[in-house]
């Protein structure tokens, strides 16, 4: 590969000129821009962004997208930049962006997914496997690459949620299987309920399962009167709404289990057990066995309880 | 129909095995890679979007270095029949969408152990050392017992061997109808030829490249006429909408083709799977609605339908079977004593009782 950094020349760039929608060399970073904005306000741009002018006069960013975004936010009229020759091939430009970024920061799974998607567009699979996956820390397995490729095609807000840990990779993978409208309905629901990533995953899995199994669109499942009444209930706090919503969906997916759980709770309640005794049912009520747990404050007390139990047995 | 093998990967240490030569001679058009060349090919195969799909056309000939006879990988939380697995190879040229093996093996190609002298020596030793115990042995756990029979002749060799053994039986389990070579051998009552069966809908849509149900049943009838005991495995039973009538139809067909007296056993198992399987299968085949039913984590960590639903399903199927064959030896694969009692009305409390129940059919 030729070094395209040698023939660069300096220019004064209007931050509004580059097309930020262009993804040719895009390696996304989902961190907040605030710190970078403050840094540039205090000391300016230390490393000049790198741009390429493509036929038609359009400027695309090779390196420094966030610096340009920050400059726009601050309202700078011009920044020092470098320009690479327009004949630099896409693959070489992407390599510049890749190696510059990977040397400086950790790629979270959202960034990995976008990068893998782009690498697979530009290079042969075997090249991706030998030259890039080892530095990305990704196993050279086709199905894993396909999953990342699909995730890498998700909309920015979904990827940002994945990057920030608000949704898990498993949730993102399910979202890739939905059409845009359904996906946005899920995202909006998760935002509304404000749950953690694990609970979001459970909810999305259950709703997706119900949708597939009953051949019903997700939007229909989450807009039935029962769910709407939970979401619109002004007397419930956000965590209460989330909890009721999850339970409702769970009761549709596992009706027998939820019924068993209720019966079990009712049975325990009727027995009015002392606080130090708890009874657990078998996993998923697979059989009628129970585990009884008795907490004792001391070994003496434990000995007495055991002696009494053994005598009675 | 024979399965197409496009590539043979041969490990260097089995180049001189007689079975290697036999197989190479039967596949003149196959692309052959020996030793290290296949390691690089395996790396490239792993990179493909669906390595398993291509792997089903690649056969690796290799030496099995561990024990050939292993206990069935049952779990202590459920009743296990004590079947022993004779490990002749792994992977399968058929491509059932629900197949558990998709989530089980790391390597996507089919593997065949060609050091069969070692296999027969071990078998001989195993059965002689423990000659007072009766052993039910099966080859169809990690592969289909007959899928590669036209290439290997392995099942026929095994039938020959078991026909002279008093303290063991061999179960050959298949979704093919490749029984013809076996019919030339008298099994002497020591061999059960079993067929995995399902509803026509599942067979047609989800058991890619397997023999159609009618052909499997016709093969079972031919085997029965040649002195073989036959078995049927309804596993996995998939309770889609309207499942009852479809499964009843299969049961009715079985007893139209076969005499109930020659049916050694019929096993039932509702779909259950390790959680990863859903992901692997759907990455390969797209969304499969049955994986989205209300599966719960069972005592062994596998996903299972609620126990009451399983009981209902087993009860309905067993009832239909008993209409045709009131004394049919029906069993449940990996279920609890509670489920046995509630669905089959059989008190089966221990693995030992379970093993004895099946041993009776072949002793």
C-alpha cells in the first residue's frame, strides 16, 4: 500500500464543508462530544483532520469526524486540515482510518460491528480474517462475522444504545431481524420503560418470541389494551410500570408457569410460615419437589431445629 | 439416493487404512486433501457464513484415538435408559433444521473413524470383559447410522458382528432408507433397525435431504420381513398448531406398514435444546417458529416446554399408539418419573428399571 500521508497538503477547512453523512471511512465513536468540545475550546485542534476531495468537489472525512463535529458545535469558521489526493482508493483510506483509530482507542461491540461490516464490503473474507480480526479480538468464525455484519447495519440510535450498554448484543441481534418500524417500536418501548440491559433483553426476547410464534406484528402485541393501560397509568412509577409490563408479557409467553408461580405463592401465604423458613419450588416446576430452607441464628439453634425435625421424622 | 461428498480430507495417519482405500475408490470425483492441506481448508471453511452447510459435503477420514464405546450423554436430573454409544464418526449429510448436533460440535465437516480394526477389538474386549451384563449399543447418536453406509459398509459389518453376540444388541438409527445391504445379513435377533419419524409436515419442511416418511416406513417393513426388530423414535415432537392430527397420521401409517409384534420400542421426546441451538439454527435457516414457543430452562439447563404441556403431548401420542398396539413398549427420552407416571401411566423410578424395561425387548 502506498503511503498516502506523504503527499498531503494543508488547507483551511470550513467545518461545515465536509459531508458528515458520508460513511466511506467512518469508524464510529459513540462517546459524548462534550469533553472534546471543551478541549477544543481551551486549546484548539492539535491533530489536524484529514479530508479527501472527491469528484464533484465534495469533501469527505478520512480522520477527525468528531473534531469537525465539535468545531461545528463551537461555531468555528475554519480549521487547519490536511487533504489527501482524490485518487486515493477507498480501501487505502479506510485502512488509514482503521489503523489510526485502533491504535488509540478500544472498539466496543457497536464500533466493531460497523467496522466488520465495512471491512467485509472492501476486502476478501480471508484478508479480513488474517489482517483485521486478530487486532479486533474477534474470532475468525463466519457466523460471528455475519452477526456483526447485520448489527453494523443498524441505525445510529440503536448502535449508540449498544455502545453505551443500554442494550445487549443479544438484543441488538434480535433487532436486526425486525423491520425498521418494528425495531423503532421496540426501541421506543425500551426508552419508555427505562429498564437495565438484562431486563430489556428479556423483554425483547419475549415480545419477539410471541410475535413469531403467534404470527403477530410486535406493534400489535405491545399496543393491546392491557399494555396500554399499564403504560398510561399515571399512578404507577416508572419502575412499577416496567415491572408490570414485563410480568404481563411473561404471562403471555409462559401462561402455565405464571399460573404455577401464583398457586405456589398463594400456598405459601396460606401456610403463614415464620420468617426464617423459605420454600423453593423445582426449576420451572419440572416436578413437585420443594426445597425447604430454615435459617438459624446460631449453630445451637440449628442443632435444636435439626434434633426436633429428626425426632418428628 | 446417496449423499454427495465433494471433498475428502484424509489425515496422514489413516492413509493406509483399508477403509480409506475403499472410500477413495468409491469417490473418484472427490477433491482430496491430505494432512496439513486440510487444516488450511478447515480455517477457510470456518470463515464461511454457514460452514455447516458446506461441511455436509466434506468427509474427513481420521483415526479415533479415544474410547469407541461411551455412555449416552444423559443427565442425572432425568431418567436415562443406559444406552451405550458406539462412536463411529460424527456429523451427518442430512440437514435437519432442529438438529442438536448443530450446536454440539466445533468442527463443521463430517468425520469418519476409519481405524475400524481398533473399533472391533475394543468392542470385543468390552463385551467379553463384562459378559454378564447386557449392553444396548447404538451408532446413531452423533451421526445417522446409515447415511454413509453406501460408502463405508460399516453398519453391515456391525450387524455381522452383533449377530454372533449373546450379551448385547445393536440399534441402528436412521432417517434414510439405506437398508438394502443389511437385509443380506441375518441379525439373529440382535439388531434393532430404528427410524426417526415425525409428522409429515416436519419431515417435509425441516428434515432436509432425509428420506420421505413413506420411504422410511417402507424400509422398516422390508427390514421387518428380513427378521429385524424395528424401532421408532418420535423425537423431536414439535407441537405446532394442529400437531395432534399430523402425528396421529404418522402413527396410523406406521401400523399400516408394520406388524406391532416386530416393533421393539417407540420413543417419544418433545423438542428440547441447549439455549445456543436456537441461535445457531436460526442463523442458518432463518426464523423457525417452533423455537419461539414458551420454552423454559429445565433441570438439566436445556430448554423445555412446561411439564404439563409435555405430559399432555406424550399422553395423547401414547394413547394413539396403544390403540394400534396395546402392549407397545413406549418410552420417554430424558424425562422424570413424574412425567412417566402422568403421561404413560408407568411407574419408572430409576435408570436401572428403565434399562431393564428396554433390555427385555432385545434380550
